[in-house]
C-alpha cells in the first residue's frame, strides 16, 4: 500500500517525495519488529514519548515518521494529533473493516458486559452473525478470542474488526471504555447505536475527577447515529439535555421510551413488564437485582431500535437465556451453601449485587472482596462501606495488588469500616481467603466473591500474572475442606 492510499480520506497531504512510498506496516509501538517500509506514529503517553524513539525507528527501517513536532528527520510528516491519526491509519491498513458492519457501542461504569453479551446472544438467535468486543473476551460468531483490555488499542481493534468483517459478521457489539474514548482508539468507527448505562465512581486514577470521567463518556455521542440513555442515572439525564444526536430513553423507575413496571425481584432472577408505546410484554430474566432489570431492558430496547419485534425478542429469546459468566454467576458446590462469583469492583456495583442477592437469601450473605493496586485509591474505603452496609459478614482480602503492598491496600479499605458494626476477617492472600470462606460456610450462606468475575488470573508485584480462576479455587477449597469437589 502506498502512503498516499494510507492517507486517503484524511486531511493530511504527504510530501511528493514520500507519497508514493510503499508502506509495509503501521505501528506506534517501539516494541514492534520494525521492517523496511513501516510507518511509525509517535504518540506521547504517560510514561513514554514515542517521539524520543523516532530516530531509532528510522535506523530500524521505518520509511515515514508521523510526529507532532519537528524532529529534524527527512521523512517526517508533522501533524496536529498523532493519537487521533493513528486509528485512521490502522483502519486504512485493514481496508476500513468498520464500514462493512453495523456497530453498537455500550458505555457506562456498570452493566456493559451484561448488555453486550445479552444483545449478542439475542441477535445470534435471530440468525445474525455477530462480533463481540468486551471486558471478558472477544467473540467472532462462536469463536472465542482472548482480550487484554475492554476497548483494544487501535491496531488490535481494526485487525479484529477485519477478522469479523471477513467472517461476514453483520453486527459488532462493543464495550466502549472511557479511556478508549479519551484516547480516540475507535477512530473512524461510527456506531449505529450508542448505549449509556450509568456513571459511578471508578477510573479516577485515569481521569482525575468525576467531571473528567463524565466528559470522556460523553464523547461516544459524537460518534453515533442515535443513542439509548438510562434516565435513572443523573449523568444520563444530563447527557440527554446536552447531546445533539437523536436519543431514546429507558428506565426501571419511571415512564420513558422504554420502561419496566410491576417489577419482581428474586434470588435467581427478575420479572417485570416491558413497556414501549402501546406494547406490554412479560419479561423473565435469569439474573438477579434491579440493575439487571435495567440491563435486560436496555438489551430489549436496543433490539427494538435496530428493527426487531419486541414480543419475539422477549418471548422467544431473552426469556430463555441463562446468565453471563462472572456476573452474579453461581459456582456449583454440591453443599448446603451457595458461592456466587461477580465482577463488582466499584462501590455502586458491590452494593447492587449484594442487595440483590440479600433480597432472596435465606441465610447470611458473606462478601469476600479486595481492591486493585495502582488504581483509584479513593474508592477503597467506599468499597468497604458499601460492602458493610449490604452484607452480614466481610472477608477482606486482595484483588490484583500489582505494584502496591497488598496489606497497605487493605489498610486503605479498612478505613471505610469506621463506625460500621458488620463483622469481618482480614486475610491478605485471596486463595487462602476463599479456602477460609468455604471451610467456614454455614447452612444457607451465600458467599459472594466480588471483584474478579470472569478473570482467570491475578496480577501480583512487578506485574507478574498468575493463573487464578475462582471457580477452580472454590473446587480446590471444597476438596480441602470436605474431601471432594462438586
């Protein structure tokens, strides 16, 4: 591909001497094996500035350098925003795969994975081949691919979209993170429909303030043809008054374009009446909690906005669906107590899942949780307070400590228990904590393992990543305590 072809559709005109240069690859990563003919894009990050490596990239074979300042290189092209340009180059390199499919983007603090998973399953039941890009995994039809982050970096994103387009996917349902939006990773992607779920405290280590976090999420509304917004959330109501794209609303609490009434909450799921215009249909969804009324309602609303019949979506598809991995997922024990694995890692999410489970529990609700290292430390005591207010017993432990001292993280968590009377135990090692929880479980207890959810790893000091699947740990704990696994 010639450089002029790579830049087609952008406002950048390459110098005549460079425009006919044959490009053999595109990257912004200095760790990439640079080959002759590569285009290297200099991006300034938090800890490293790609501009500092440009000269070395030339020595390794790069044919053109995109940069934001004069580096004194013969084959440099100075542009205003290299981070913004890079996704467009990646899209062009993979022949603009985003143009071949209908994209649905879901953003918000909580609920993204449930909504995208349910939506993908529902559309697949209609015979549509779908791609899924998200926190748990990426999917191309029935093929499952690993994922490193919620919204992939530009090269990985457009490489994945090309695979989906080549596999003849009709839809791509994507979790769109605030950081992905702020870093412009999606580039030229245009969403047929953007969904906003809610905004609660999270990622302040990245955004600094809730207002910055709010503004990052808001960016999705400039990238979509229409929007679906949760008006039960304060941020959703504010977006609705500020954005210019056509929008519809959903609510589990009041009248909206799509809303729920006659809600019944149980330990194994929810029931409600779906309402839209003059239509009303009974919904039964196999995940507990008021927040899953909202999540399932959003998934149904998406289908209707995409042109599908609500009655068919609900009666033939959603009512027959099981849960989502790592979201209020019951882990088999074969004993007289229950273990539930959930990804809740924000104060709001942990309060939601615990209150939902407590609503239908016959025994005590015991919550095992920690907080991630090198992440927003302000939410640690808030997590503890939310857990204490909604559980009968706490087991405070580690999550992904990363480069922080696990005990120092727990010390921060403990500050949220000041004035609380909920009993607790502190066990730093998460495996040991799960073993203790299983060994000390009482009849009808519900043990909620919060924070890891779908993850099958733990990140320790120095970035060391070890295999850690809580479903497996629970089985090992059962064998250690009772002599047999489920």
